[in-house]
């Protein structure tokens, strides 16, 4: 395996890196530092620190990028999920179908809206919510309280939105996107964030479009819902000191909006870099004989790549593989100063906080197996080919 990788030298004649970080935000900052500082100074000069013109401008720019009727800036991706669900009609006593394999906020936002999460297992290839299982569940025992379906565009690849749109129409429920990891992703040429009635984005510092703090955005295809979400994010207040409902303090900071506007201009190029890095990983893994087909469980290859739909434009928020002896491999890479992470080590249906749902190990077998195997490898726009080669060489050495 090592010889296949060592046959060509790193790009630009560079030497083998001494370490490879999972993520290095400082490299990006160096390329946009002056733009960012000027944007922050603009907010400081205006003294408009909460909402204000920078947030309004960002909302317009995101709305145009996504092709949505409206966009509403808020305090975090978690806040965006809550706003998206409530605006779509989710209320106390309802239930919402979602994936068992995602970040906690996908489900906690449902609970915060007063509803009950109904976990469904994931597709074994992509690890996105399995539309066939959702359809089968609804055909056999649709919950009377079902209000919405919340698919997650995991790792930067859209879920099967053709199938989920059909399901939503057949069973007359709302389709809400968790697009927290998928800004710039597409399904059949349509942007994530324009495929459901509402959609939530996260601008957490690790995301493809990242703030210098916490921030989020909700997009919608319904202008009336956008106005409702603006009210909800501001204590349920349509105008100052008048409150029509119980909302929350979920407003976006002007400084975060200004930083995001600088970065938004670079997003397409950064996403293309991620896609190129993923292609390099694919090529090197295949050349080393390390990977097998995503749908094959019985191949002798120690690493399985995740399936990618031909209808999806993947933006690789994470580059994730399924690895044999995953925990041993991760320790081996850490000893060689190669970063990695596990997204996610425990499926949502097995989280202690959801024990009241009565689910147990074995109920979501694909999610549970994925939690034992997934490994995210270094992925960010400024990653070098030499660093990617170093990662793959390290993995090849472990399995040799």
C-alpha cells in the first residue's frame, strides 16, 4: 500500500508535513484579514450591534444565493432549527420524524418546540435519513400527531429530497430541512435551503460558511413565515415593547453578519476546493487499494467511502469514511499528529436524554454500526495535497 502512495511526490515539491490538523481556521483568516477587520470596524463605527443593516444585507444575499423567498438571521444553527420548525407549524403535542444519526440539535430543537422526535434509521450508503423507511413507517402506522419531517443534509450532501417531497405531499406534512452542514449544496441544481417549506443553516466557526462566534440563518419559500420568524427571534415582538406571542432572544449580532458577508463572497471557491480535496482523497485511497464500494459490506478493503448521489452537489463539510478498527486507527493517526474526529459516536435514539422514548440498542442498526465506524478526516479549503497524501499514507501504514 505504501509504495502506491510513495510513487509520486507531494504537490509543488513540498516535503511531508510534520502534522495535519483536522481544521485550521488561521489559514483562511490570513487570506481575508484586512476585509474582515474593515467589516468589523464598519459595525463599530455604526454602533449597530444587534440586527441592523449588516444583518439585513446578509439576509438578502443569502436569500438570493439560495433562491428562497426570505432569509432570517438568528443567533445560532440551533436557534435556526427551532425557528424553522415553529414557523412550519410544529407545536406542543406534535411529532416530527428525523434521523437517528445527526448532531443533537436536530432532535433537541424538536423537543424545544414542544414536539416528540420520531427517530428513523439512515440509508447505509449515504447515512442520510432513509426515505424508504420513513415511507414504510407512515404507510403502516402514521402518528396521528405527525406535523413535519426533518431530514438532515449530513456532511454536506443533500438527502433524497425527491422522495421526501413525495412523502410530504402524500401524507400532508411539512418538509423542513436541516441544512446546517450544507450551505452551497444542491439537489438536482436547486440549492439546499430552497427544497422544503423552511430550512436551517448554522454558521458555527467550523462550518463551510463560518462566523467568528455563533450565528445561524433560516430560509423559507413562504414570505409570511419569514415575517413570523423575525417576530419569534425577537421575543415574539413585531414592534418594540409589543409582544404578540412567546418568542425568544434569537437575534444575530451585526459583527457576525459583517464577517459572514465578507466570507460569503468566497464561499463558492472554498466549496470547490473542498470538492477537489475530496477527489484527491478518493484517488489516493483507491490507488492504495484501501477503499471499497459504499454498498459492499463484504469487500476485504478496510475503508469504505460514503455513497454520493448523482443528483446531489456535495460540498464536503466533512470528508467521512467508514473504517475497520476505527478507534485503533484514530489513536494511530493521533500519534502521528494527524487530526480526525467522530461524527457521531452515539446515535440520538441511544442518548440518555431520550430514554423516555423507550428505544434501545438494536432498534436503529445502521446508525449504530455507523457510530462504530465513521471517521472524519482533515477537510478545509486551505488543506494541501501533501497533507492529504500524509493522511492517506498514515492510514495505509496502519492497515499494512
